[in-house]
C-alpha cells in the first residue's frame, strides 16, 4: 500500500533539494531519517519532516508498521519563484529570484518476501 506526504512552497530551490532527495531514494524510511539527521544541507530538515509526515500517515491512518516502510518515490519539483528587485549602480536594478520547491514522498510497504 502506498502512502504519501507533500510539503509545498519550501524556501529551498528544487536544485538544492534534489541533492538531498537523491541520497535517500529507495532506502528504508527510518534509515533515511537517521541519514538526514547528519547531513549538513538545510534541505535535509525539510525532507526529513516530509518523510516523518508520511510515516505518521502510514501508522495512524492505515495501521502499517513503520519498520516495513521504504521510500518508493521521492521528488523535488519546482514551485513558483518570487522576484525581488535590488537596486544597482546608475539607476539600474538587479533581479533576485527566490526559488521554492514542492517535495513529494511516497512510501510503500516492503514485505518479508522482497
């Protein structure tokens, strides 16, 4: 059974979040949380929060065991960007683009035969 969780409009660009997401894809959910705890990237906290939410959905809503869950699919998609203006020399302005992302986690149950 697949269980999902989505975190929308995170303050981290999708490119930076994908570096963290690629490390935990296919791993056991609890092992991934331990790995994310020691990663220095700021995206690791947001990804860990999303995985914890998906684990909570699995245990509370569907009665599944947390030890059996693994990350079957995890993606970091681009979200809308905010554009700021920073004023530069000679009346010009320099655009700052504040990127954000949506992080989606889908957990699946790994049975003993797998």
